[in-house]
C-alpha cells in the first residue's frame, strides 16, 4: 500500500502568502518572519521560542496550523519583540529567517494557499498504473474537498468532544477528552484506561503523563472543583476549545458531502439557512440522526465557542500539479512518486494524496 510521511522530508509545505498591510498602525510594532520547522508541532515550537525570549506566546500570530511530521515554511508575526532577539534563537530543527517590520499581526486565514512537495513511497507496479490514471483524473476534475483526518485529532475524538459541548453535556465532553482511546504511547494508553475504569480523579492526576498538558489542566481543576466541568474546560486555551466545535462542524460537512453534489455545502451553524440547498432533506436527515439542531451551535454555557456557520466548496482543483515516478531508495523493489501541487487554504493535501493513491479508477 502506498504511504506518505515515511520521513518528515517526504512532506514539504510552503505558504502562499498575500496578506497586505492596512488599517491603523498598532501601538508598538510587529516583526514578520519565516518559521521553518522539521517534525515540530507549531504550538510546541512557538511555546519554546516564547520561553527563550521570555515573552507570552500570545504575542505570536500565524495564518494556519501545519502538519507536525513534515518540513513546513510559514510566516509568523511577533509583537514587540526586537528582531535581534529573534535572530539569536537557536533550536534544533527550527530556523527563523526573512525578517520584516510590519504594522499588523498575522491572523488565522490570512494566507491564500499552500504549496506541497510530497513523496509517496512503497508503490508497486500495479499501484503505479492505477495512480497514473487517478493523477490525471484529479488534475482534470479536482477532488472532493473533505476535511482531512488531522482535523479530528490524533485520537480521532475532537469532533466527539465538540458534539457533547454543543449538546451541553459538559461532563461527557470532559470524560470523552480524558479517556477516549487512540494514543500511540503505552504510558498514555495506560493512563486513559485506568482513569476510564476507576473514575478516580486524584489517581488520574498522579498518573497523567507530563506531556498531556490539557489533561493535567482538566484534572487539576476537577480535583479541586469536582462538578465544575465548564470551569475545567475553560482551563484549556480558547483556540483549542474552538477546535472541538470546528471539528464537529467538519464532521457534519464530510457527512453531507458524501450525499450531496452541490457546488457549495454548508458548514452548519446557528445561522445556516437550509432552504438554500437542494439537498435540504438529506441535511436534515443527517442532523436528525446525530440528534443535533442548528440552535445547538449557539452555546449558552460557552458563548465564545458558538458558531454561526458558513459554506465550503465541495470540489477543489489543484494548481500547478505535476508528478514523476522513480525508484524508492527506502523500500526495496518499490517505486516512489514525487508529487507537487498548490491547493487553497483550508484544503487538505492528505485528502488529495488519498484520492490518487487509494481510490480505484473507473
């Protein structure tokens, strides 16, 4: 079976960034720079950079969250940090370059697109033939703009937490986040399994691995305030909590996209107008199955997480798409495909790769 990300160098991402400086000049100043990282989570990288500088991570702005197991290049803004200090940063597998003085912050969504160079490995001859056909089809017709698996977290549970928050089942949301399976490390699996069986918060706090910062924050709060699940959730950073609701909206979008052929599909929120869509009945059927109403997206217990909704194109086309096959130096008697393309922000390269490497032609 063809695979990607055998090594981080197999997945290279570069932002196509066209943000213009406009509006009133902020107090202080911003330094924009290119952050190159190899096999680093963005939040962990920015947290370490901010720690070395002795400033809050809130001073940094970015346009999008990139894959961890990859080489990524993205623009980051730093507020009121001397450029000389930034140039002094030395962290393994992290590089800062391209410094510019600007008047405004970089925010989520400011980039136009992302370009990718991806190596697909472990390809057999029959798979190569199928992939060549799929590559031509995707280049010509585009691909369904599904939200990729990254949207739902390593444990594939962020949408499940989001659903419980929307239904105001905050206790269930917390326990789903704490105990849902899916970790790769044995220490983390054992912690979640024990907590799920015992429901012992103090024991869970003692056994919780130090890397699980959100879990530690939840447990610390609940040990002191056993029934304050809203307060516990608020110990998780707001941007992270928003990801729970966004993930559930993404899950619903994927479900609708599977039964709809419309050009644009709703991202369900409290302002979504179902009458606009030809597939109104199918949408309502999915929501009934999920036991969710659009009014659930106005969250009284956590209004900061409420979602008004939006739209997303069902099919997108990659630009400047090209590929070449060759011998795979990492897998004996196998081939590799070096695939290059650009896709709009918010679209997932892994979805395109899955379409060309897994889908059966014909």
